């Protein structure tokens, strides 16, 4: 039996009369606010970044997966707006919190964004509201951190207002799975909390998966991301082994994935990137440690994945060595600095680590990335601004080595193969064997030992 407050909010959500808030209009928050508005609710975004708020006000999107043509009509129709002022919470029926959850340098969770957002919401919290935390975090956050801050004003969670956790599963750049068609796991503090959060999401997503508590929902997200981090760590270690054994790891994976059950392919690369996989498992290991438990798989995967940028630099050194050159003084072009294919996000990108180590060793580092026109002086440890280098034959020929770190689909790899003197390919982008192409996790290229690379590529090289 729902309480009167719960029944009222339920009806407002079901009849689409509710006004819903989203705090943090980034990669997660903006698509969610847009889907709420598409679902017939009135959505209000709250962000401290005045530029994002102004962009929404103009009907413009700054997130590649959300076209401006989706935002503009919703803004004109009054279904979507944004503000920097938390006072708007007074008018809201619900608030979803989608603020960052980074790690401190010590690899401890940085809860400051959640705490500051929740404190700002608490000032305007009113009876009958639903608050849902979406930021990825350690199990227990909703009840141990968010609930006490919201209850400071005297309202009680589960009785006067409703509280839930629902992890975000957005996969930037994935055209098949979007906010709407990825099932949403929801854990409420009480049955009313769960039902209301489920009803809110059914306006924006096709499937809601209820679980018994916020703590379970928090753990679901960390299992998903730890699963990826550990499997990527495993395949990276297999790649390091294959490299030593002279076996092509890419061929091994391609053959292994023909097994129709019990195997799922993961691929090696220059290391982990993005705001989730390199970070979230450490939220879990931190919490486990607080309770006297050592999360060994997470730590080990972190070590293997964290060593990959150094391995890539070693590979570049090996390739240059064959051409009687050293990293020190060589011109190295890094192709692809976003953390994954076809997106513009460079957060935690392993390419930045590779560039940093190359720079430290005295290389003259440049980059090319169609999604990242400029890399600010503060954006990488080199300490000076870089601009994306055009990939034309004469520019490519002027580098000593080209390292492919992210395999954006729009890059012309044929030009790279035919014009770059030496290539280190960490993504298996270049399929055919060439004496000047060194692949991560694969045997040394045939003919590399006799390669004379004085002026560009050996004659007769084809892609
Ligand atoms: N990006 C992803 O692919 C992804 C996927 C799943 C889960 N997540 C999780 O979702 C959460 C948000 O990630 P994101 O990628 O959208 O981050 P983001 O950096 O793109 O966006 C966060 C937004 O929050 C705003 N913000 C910060 N503090 C604020 C405050 N106190 N009040 C109002 N706004 C504030 C920032 O200005 C920014 O616009 C994180 O916990 C992340 O781990 C992200």
C-alpha cells in the first residue's frame, strides 16, 4: 500500500505532469534529460558549468551522441531547459544526480562532487520528492552518504521523500545501445522508493530491472565494470605473453571466439581509458578494504592494464632501434588520443600516458585525432599546447615513427602504411604483414631486421 505522498508522485509521473531534474549535464545527464523530455515529462538540467547551461538554452548539444536536432525542438516546446541555480529544485518532483566520481591521486574515491550536489539539493528538498543517484560509486553510498545529507533538514527518507540508486550504463559512441534501449537497474530504499524510481525511468527507457536495495544496484554497476577491467587485464597479459612467444594474439582471439559458448572476446590495447573502467573498480576495492577484504583481481588487473602504456613505449623503442634510432630525439606521431574509437573523450586516455613517457624520454611528440582538434598544455604532461596533425603523405614521412593508439574509423590507414617509415599498431588496425609495421601482441614483422629506413617507407609497400 503506497503512502499518500507516494501515490501523488506516482500519479504525476504516470500522467507525465511531473517536472524532473537532472543534476550534472555531461555524457550521462544530458542524454537522460533529453529522454525524459522525449518521454513527455518536463525536464530541467542543473549544472555548475554555465557554458553547458547556455548551450542547452540555445537548443545546442555538446555531447556527440545527442544531436542538436533532438535538443532544439524540446527546448522550443518548453519541455527541456537548464540552469545553474539549484533554487529550481523547489519546483521539481524528482532529481537524478549524474555528477562525476573520480579517484584521488591515492586511488581513494573522490566523493566531493556527490556531496556538494546533494548539499545543494538538500537546501530545497521538499516532501514527496524522489532523489535518484546515478553516479557510479561504492556500495553503501546512497544510504551512508546521500541519505544523511538529505535528512539534515528533518525530512525522513522513505517516509517524507523517496530515495533510490540506479546505475548508468551509457556507452558513448554506441549507435545500437542508447539510453532508451539499455535496461535500467533500480534499487530503492523502500518498496515505494523502488516503484516511484521505476515509474520515472519507464518514461525514458524501455526496460526497468528492479533489485532489492540501492546497495545491490551500486554493486551491479561495479560488477559490470570490474568484469570488463579484469577481462581486459587478462587479455592484455595474454598479449604480453604472445609478444614474447612470437604468437599473434589477434589471430588467437579471432579463432577462440568461434567457440559458441563459454568465451567472450576482449581485445588488448595500450591501456584502459575513460571515466569508468579505469576508475570504478577502485571504488569497490576501496570499500572492500574498509571492510578488511583485499580485492586481488581488481588490483592485479589494475597493475597489468596500467603497465600497457610503458609496454607500448618499449615497442616504439624496439621499432626505432631496428632503424638504428633512439626514442630520444625521434619525432613520434601518436594517431588517436581519445580513449576509444569514434569519440572525443580523452579522460584517462592511455594515449596521454604513452605521450608523457615518450616526452620524458626525449621524443618530440605530436598527435593526430579527427575528434580532438587541440590538446591543451594542461591536458598532457608535456606542458605545451598541441594541435591535431594532418595525415598527408609528406607530413607522415617526416616522422620517425607513427603509433596507432586509437583506431578511429575515419582515419585513412592506407596513407599511414604507405607514407610512414615505421608504425607501431596497438589495435590490429593494419591487417597485412609489412616489414615496417610492429603490432602489439604479435611476432616481430618479417624483414624488420634488415629494414633500412633512411627516407620513408621501403619501396613497394602496400596496405
Ligand atoms: N561517461 C560514461 O560513459 C559513463 C557511463 C556510465 C556511468 N558514468 C558515471 O556517471 C557519472 C557522470 O559521468 P559523466 O561522464 O556524465 O561526467 P561528465 O563530467 O561528462 O558530467 C558531469 C557534469 O556534472 C557537472 N557537475 C559537477 N559537479 C556538479 C555539481 N555539484 N552540481 C551540478 N553539476 C555538477 C559538471 O559540470 C559536468 O557537466 C560518473 O559517476 C560516471 O562514473 C559515466
